C-alpha cells in the first residue's frame, strides 16, 4: 500500500516580484527631493559664512557677492534637474527615467565642480588647489553607490526595464550600434 503525500516545494517558494517605487528606490527618491537639496543649501550657506569669517575683507567685495549669487543659481539649476529626475522615476516607468537618473548621478558632481572652478577663477581670480580634486572624488562616492543600485536592482529592473508595466512600450534608447 503506497501512500501518496503531496510534496510542498518550501525550498522553491516563489518570492513576489519586486516592483514599484518602494524600498531603496523610495529612499533614493526621498533623498533626491528632500535630503539632498536641503543638505546642499546648508553646505553652500555654511561655506560662505566660514569664508567670510576666515577672510572678513571679502564680505564687501562686489565679486564675492556676484560669486555667491551665481553659486545659488547653479544650486537651483541642479535641484531643478534633480527634481526632473525624481518626477521621471516616480511617474514614468520607462527605461529613459533610469537613464536620466544615471546621467544625473554621474554628471552633476563634476559639472558643479567645473562651474564652481570657472566662477572662482573668473570672478575671484582663485585657482583650485589639488586638494579640491579630493573633494570632487569624495562627492562622487554616494552617486556611484546609487548608480550601482540603479544598475543592479531587481526592483528597478522590474519597474522600469521590463514589460510588467502596462504603459511600458519598449526601450526608448539604444546603447551601441
């Protein structure tokens, strides 16, 4: 007499597919929309205040006032770009949204660095020291980590790069030939 026992595939349990703006992806968007702009504005304001304490004579210079104003404009432009990336990730589940985020992550720190260097040279006749490049390297660590997350995340792949989403109609960009 054989007994038939139903075998339950407990070791092969299927995990629900990660999908949507949740988890680490939601944390990334929260950082883009709230944390990063506030932190950047605080750092910029702090840098200006510390510079004026260390070098009191620059506070009255027209060039210094112009440099500060243009630095705020650059920060505003970066934050607008950042919000555009965040809105794309939140509402457009297409590969182009991820591509925009990756471009922002890799391009924005060196772009800010170069613009700041040009403004300092043009307005204040200050050359960047080699130590400034160390600051650029440090500013690339967090974007690189998030870039790798966007590159390797199962949630990102399922949400933006697969056919799970009814509004997804295929890639909107091509890499290579």
